[in-house]
């Protein structure tokens, strides 16, 4: 439709912006494109939400409000759609409802049938039940259709969706009457429901169901509104006008069906082409590297602000997908805020993860997005540590994996212990961090430091996959700008034994230091009293005296100080020199740390006045306490 929009007249009467992919398509091809025009809303209102059998609503209108379920007996909640299970569970928990979630393990194709079957059975047996469902749907054409449960408007749960009408630019070359008809063409929920019901329950053809609707006198006013323009003089006769109108409606509907079919064919052909191109990047043979990503506290964020999270996901998904393509990855699947990605080479995988973490910091996150506690900007030592969603990532590179082509989705999926382990590593990671398995670490280590060339399927030689981007990442490892820290052994659910996990640290950013200082270990009840943030540090004599006393006590009996207390003590020593000195330490911590410690001890006494160093004993003692090789 977009590619041939200037030459081929195409109309799409129903375009639902019901997911992130379609929202992105709308922005790319309609808002920012030139070949497709938005004709406005079609009329129906799509609703997703909670529904109950008709007999329950007969008890009173209050049963159709969520307040009723806060004090009711425990009622089953049927969830046949896995994609919304976590959201429905979170809503029930947040609103404190007496609903028992019953997730049913059915395929996506069978979810609709499952919901209808449960609602009909509940109506027949008069069994209270709440189920996730949607409308317009044919079941609402029955005499006793399911009834919607009103959820709080403020929470933004399941907002309504309105389909729009789209046309290609070439439609403007047709008769003005055609353009006016398309612009004025509107239908209602009840119109779609009636036709769907006739087709499904009355076994009518689509044409017969449409003709039945057109002949219904209750619909004549709506039909006339489609032709709100002056008729040609040759059709002034009212009877003739109505007859021609009726014929035009039938022709218009048939024309609409034809163009919809054509547009759908074009859409699917384009989609198949893109899928085929993507599948070329899919790893086919082991070893394969799998990456899982997840936004920290995402279920709560979705519950607190659905509309805001949709905007967040637009930015997040764009960053992730751009880097997947850049680093030769393959997007296996995505669900809400989670991605599963496959790479043939672990270098590609880890470099991609680090690039995503870095780029998310520089995105334009709006005020309403950063209102959430887990998305607020955190600045430490004059550097942005967090800003926007905090994404945790898990990576594993292994041989126990099988790539399977799904003939239905036309895409590859992956199965095996390698996938399970990558998923479990992501679970033990935290927002803003990239955790990798020991196997991944050793593969990268061998390829970096020992020039080991693994036999990676689909990559005939090392040079074939060491692009300039990967070479830069390799150089970052060699320079120490990217390091790997062993964070210990962890038990991973579903896997035997304990597994060593490594944290990939970007040493050019202060995030790693912030995480080590404030997240990976609790702030110690230190000898020196308060731990004061850099931004508000007080350099008064009293503070210096307290710090000096803490150092003196540590020098006299270092065995009384824990390792984390020594770390904090060092940090406070470093905070007292002037800004220039501290900035130097941040730039080169390995070479400047000792100088600051010895300078402090040699130049301050209890009266806090600078004096020449008395003896060289203090520096030697500091070497011993802080285990610094000299």
C-alpha cells in the first residue's frame, strides 16, 4: 500500500493500532509518510477487558463494577490468553479482588474458543465466573451476551481502541463522490456484531448478511449519511436517488472488500519478504548465543501507567531492534517488554547488550515517563547513572540448543538447555546490568587474549565476523574499558548445581562504581559516621576531624574493619581533596588512589593544619592495610 500508493488506489477500512508494531507502522507510513492518508475513524470501538455471564448481571448493576469483587466470595478468573496473564494478575492484586486466576494452557489459535466455551458453560450452569474477553464479537449478537465489568478509569486498564480508515494517494484521482463516500462511511459496533452473528450462527454468506443489514429500515439514516453531498441533477427523483444509493452502497461495499483483500495481500507479501531477509541472520547450528532482556519492575510499571509505558516501549523497542540489526542478531520473539535474541557469536551478543545499555541513557525520556521511581534520573559524581527504563540482561553461549523452523510463523525458534540457562541468568540479573555465563566469558576471553578461533557454524573464519564494530569492542576489552567481574555462583531454577556468573562492566561509565558501592552490598555502619553524597559534601573542620579519627582507628587496629568499611573509608578520603583532584581520581583510579590516601595522612594532623611529613611510616602502613602491592 505504501510502495504503490501513488499509482494503485487502495483502501483499508479497518486499521487497528492495538499493538506496538502497528503503532510504529502508523507513525512510519502514515504520520511520516506521503503515500497513505488517514480518513478518520471507522466508528466501532474495540474493547478488551473483563466479562461475566449474563445471569450474574441480573443480580444487579453493582455486579458489573470491580468494587463488587472486593467483598465477594472467591470467584474463578479464566485467562485463556497468556500474553495478558501477568497484567490481569497484577490488576487483581492491586485492587485486592477476590478472584482466583486460572490460567489455561491453550494455543493462541484456540484462546477465543476457550473463552467462549467457559462463558457459555458458566451461563448454562449458573456458575459465577470472570473472564478476559473483547468486543465487537459475534457472541454479543446472542440474546444473553456476556456483560462487561467496569474497571477503574484512573488506572488506565485496557483503554478502548478505535480503528481508522486508510487510503492510498491514488484514491484522490478517482471521482470526488468516491472520496466523499469513503470519508463519510461509518459503522457501529452493533452493525458489525449483527453481521458477524448472521454469518456464524445463521450460516449466512457474507453477501447475504450485508444485504440483510442494508434492507433493515433501522439502518436507513446511517446509509443516507454516507452520501451527504449534492446529488447530480439527473438523479433528482427521490425514488431513483434511493435506488441508486442502494446500488452504490452494494458496489461500495464490494469495492471495499476488493481493496481490503488487495491491501492485505500486499501487506502479507511485504511481511513475508522481511521475514525471509531476517531469517538469513538466524543462527542455524550450535554453538549459539542467546540473550534475554527484561525491564526492571515492568509489570508494576504497566499497571501504574499503561499509556505512558506504551510510549516508553516505542523508544525501548526502537533502540533494541536497531542494535540487533547492527550486531547481526536475530529477534526470536518479544512479549511486552521482554526480548529473546539469538547470535552466532558471543562477541556480537555482549557488544549488542552493552550498546543498548549505553544508548538507553541518551534517549529523550519525557517527564511523565521519568515520574516512575524505577525510571527516574540518577546522577552521581556529575554523571548520569540511570535514566529511563532499567533493563536487565542475561547471556549464555552453548552447544545444547536446537534451531527449529516454524512453518506457521515462518520464523525460527530455539530450544534446549542453552535457552533455559540464558533465561535464568537474566532472572538473577538486575536493572542496568549485563550478566553472562562462565561459558560465554571463557569464549570471549579465549577469542580476545589467546586468539582462539572457535568453529562457529555459518562463520567460516574469525575475520568474517570481526567487523569494525566488534573489533572496537575487542579493543575495549584489551584496554580494560570493558571488564568482567565474577559475581559468584548461583543456583539457577531447573538446572543442576551452581553456575558461575560474570558481570560485564563498562569502565568508561560510573554506573559500575555506583552499583558496586550502593547496590551490590549494603551501606556499612562505618566507623567514620555518615556517608555523604558528593553533591552535598560538607568540608567543615568537624567533618575532617571525624574522618581523621576514623582513619586513625583503622590504622591502629585494621582487623576491626570489614572490607566494605575499608572501601567506604577510601571513598571518603577521596572526597575531601579539591574538585580537580577528585576528577583526576575518577579518570585514573588505579594510579591516583594511593597518592590521595598518603597525601591526606601526611598533610593533616589533629589540628587540621598542613605540616611536612614526619616519617615515612604512614605510607608503608597504608600499603599493608589496603593490600596495595608496592
